[in-house]
């Protein structure tokens, strides 16, 4: 069995119910923090009129929508596979992350428009001290949330939580930038500093959307697990001396689950019963490392050179 640290933060390494328990709690916590941040920023924006604070408020509002998406997605993705969804509903996390990426892009476009308008018509800020105070509070709360989310990702590898954390990392960075912008705009004659901060936050949002979207795309398009994971799967399969080779290894992640398919080359003279026992033992070894895995193994006699199945999908006969 793999050491505990090796089990964390990778698809399928925790039982689905345990992964779901962690992700349910962290997404609920994310929503609670989002409500506090939106309320505080909205109140102070009305007093200060800061475009930087407005940009941070819009970002926090989208963070809240994304958190709601993650809240629903992790619960739906953890539902037990049934007769209609035999592979489970794990890709709900990928769709949630993709929605988050789209929301981030919309926020970035809106902020560019607002920043451009304020850059052309700079305005002095009011109640700067209140604005700075609420942004410091936002940074402190966001750091607290990010610590909890990072722990949850290390334990579960959840794509939905990873996308949610990307939102809040950007939000925290934006909050720091807003504090700097407000200080420059209030303590100097450089009133456009606040608008320039808005531009910077918008660019950061585009980058965040790219990172989250890339993760979602990989899972929704059934990208293979990282080669390190595939190497471990081969190693576990080949731990039995009766198994001569692993062919046609196919893997994909879907929320808390992973799906693994392979062909095992066995000695020609084994009985059907013995071959079955060897396959079951290999499956159990892999299930120890991947408790949330769905594993399908096809035994194949080593001396048989006849290939079967659709040749389009046979990509790794040399492994």
C-alpha cells in the first residue's frame, strides 16, 4: 500500500465518500467567506467610489457565483454511479470549473471598460481609510480560506475546489493591488492610479481564466493521468511474476473518480480460473492505491500475436 502522503492530491487516491466529505465542507466555507466579502466591499464602495474597490467587489461577486457552482458540483459529482450514469457524474466538477473560467473572462472585460472610463475621467476618492480597512479584512479572510482550500486540494485533488481557489488567489492579489492604488490615489495627485490598478486586475483575471479553463478542458476531454500516475499503475500491475506485460493502458479522471483500463499479458498455459485470480489480485493492488478507481482488465495470452479491438485506440503496445 502506498504511503499516506503519496495518496493525497491525486485523482482517485481517496475513497469517494471521504473526498466528498472534505469538498462539501470547504465549498460551504467558501460561500460563507464570499458573503462576508461582498457585503463589506459593497458598503465601503458606496462610501468611497473607488474603481479599484469596485473591481474587487465585482471579482468577489463572481467568486461567490463560482463558489455556488462548486458547492453544487462537488455534491453532484460524488453521487453513486447508477444504471443511467455508469461512469458516475464526476465530470460535473469539470463543467463547474469551465463555468468559473467563463465568469472570470466576463469580469475581466467589465473591469477593463470601467477602468478605461475612470482613466479618461479621474476622480478623487472619498473615505479612503474605510476602503483600505475593508480591503485589509478581505485579504485576511481570503488567506484563511486559501489555507483551507489548499489543504482540501492536497487531500482530494478536486478540480472544482482548485478552480475556486484560483478565483480567490486572484481576489487576494486584487485586494492587495487595490490597497496600493487607493493609497497612491489618496496620498498623491496621481488619481489615475486607482484606474491603472483596475487594468492590472483585469489582466490577472484573464490569466486566471486561462489556468482554470485548461484544467477543466483536460478533464472534460478525458486527458490521460500524468505519466507518474500511469507508471505507478503499470508497476502495481506487474508486481505479479505471472504478468509479463501491460498493454493498452487507458486512464482518465472524473471528479473524485479515475477510470483505468488495460490488457495484461499472462502465461499461455494458465487455466481460466488461475488467470482470473491473477487479474483480481492485480485489481486489488491498484485499488489500494486508488480506492475511487473503476478498473477494467482484459487478460491476454503472451504467445498470441492476434490484435483485437479498434486499432485507432491502440497507442501503447510497446509499454
